[in-house]
């Protein structure tokens, strides 16, 4: 069975067939899904999905793209959401200096304020970091948060090791199947399987051979196959280990 640790099934791309698709995924080897919030609205939508489907859990938070829209009262809203049983993490939160859709100072401020929420409630954080490695690491180090995952990891092996030393896991998805994924392949090859969480980021980042189409959690099989190939181990071991690691990470019994 697969555990999809990062997906966005509240996205409008699933409006036509969401219910049928989710039920079908669960019947076909997808054991759990964590649906990820990117703003307040999608955080509530994630919890709604989690309440509706036993195999879906929610993460709540504001993505750096949306940082500019955060209001003071939103932090309390996120804290209240985070207390819900089916909300298993805070995120995705972080810094994105590639798109720069919010001012960098605002991104940093909103990232720090959200990390503070997790100082009182011991649930892991889901980090989005793009072209912002140094600032992301500095802000995490200055916080008290020591459990999380770096979603769609895109850094070097050295950076991966630094995150692991801080108590973080490495999120690996469809990108690992892309031709230009050399750096990520090197990371996956050289870190223990026990620190890898697999994810789709559906509807985005669809792995080869379906690249370019709408993603779904079934495509985790290509991610698992690729990790098995890189690490020269059975894909059954990758499937089973990543499933158990993710369950423990999100404290799902
Ligand atoms: Ni995402």
C-alpha cells in the first residue's frame, strides 16, 4: 500500500470526479492521503475531505505564495484547526524565492509566525522551500520546531543531511523520474530510506510516463519503482518502508 504524504485533492481540477477518484484510489492500494492546505480556505477544505473520508488526513497552513494575504487572526484560526484530531501537520509553509509572489520579508515573517504555532502543539511541519535554502534553514534553526518534512526536496545531498540532522525528512515525488533529476537521484541514493516520505503533490508533478497529465496518488508506484532502482532494493521493501515511516511520522495508528 502507498501513503501519499502530500496532495491537493481540494483543487478545482478534481471538481468533476473527486468522490469517485478518491474511493477508487483507496480501493486500489492507496492506504492514506494527507491533503495539504495552502491558505485558510484550502485548509478548511482539507479538513472537510479528512472528515468525509477515513483514509484522508489534513494539513493546514499558508503557502509562501499566499503570505501577502495573511491577516493577524489567521494564526489563531490555524492553531484551532491544528488541534483537530484529523489534522496531522502544519503546512505547507516556507519560502519561495523562485516565483516571489509575496515580498520576501513578508514570506519570512509569515513563516516564522506559523512555526511558532507548532511550538505549543506537537505536530510536524510541511516545508515548501524553493531557491531559499539558507533562509529556510536559518528560520527553522531559530525556531523550536524539530520535526517536519521538506516537501518536493530540491537541494543537494549536503543540504538533505543538514535537514535530517535537524529532525526533518525528505519529501520525494514525481520529479525523481524526470531526466534532469541528477541531484535528487544522488540524494535518494545516499540517504537512508527511513528518512524518505513519498508524495505526489497532485494534481502537479506527475511522474514519467504520465508527465503532463493530472496527477493522482496511484502514480506513486512510479516513484517507488524509481527509488527501488536507485537504491538497488526490492520495490516491495520501498513500498512497505515508506508506508510505515509516513504512518509513524504523522502519528496515525
Ligand atoms: Ni503542494
